[in-house]
């Protein structure tokens, strides 16, 4: 990638899209509330333990249904975020391509 890391690309994109205040000082874009990320391996191990400890197929089916519901909700949320930030995502991709080929 011509020696440009992903963080450098994000920094350049941030510099490109950051609005300037009247004083000329860059302002950090507002961020939505973030929840601490769950450790994916820990979550996977928890699911495996739950399914392994299930005493019946009915219990496993309930856990599977719960996981499918949560996956579906996450998928919908991701689609919503992509739709909401479509232009920003396109802009970032264009900037990264320009940096990559420069």
C-alpha cells in the first residue's frame, strides 16, 4: 500500500473531512455512544459452553433461535449504519484509493 498504513489513511481522511471552527482549530467529529466491545473469543466460548451444557435439544434450539435473532438485529443495524453514512463511506474509500496510488 505504498507504505501508508490504515491508521494513516484514516488520519488523512479525518483531516480532509474535519470541519474547521472560526478559530481555524480542527474539531473532532461527534461520535455516537459506544459500548465496550465484547471479546469475540470469549463470546464464542460462552456460546459453546451453553450449547454443550444444554441438556436437551429443545434448550439448544432456544439458544440457536436467540443467537439468530441477535444476528438478525446486528445485520439490520449494520445495514442502517451503511445507509446513513453512505456518502461518508464513499468519500473515505476514494481518499484511501488516492493515497494508495499516490
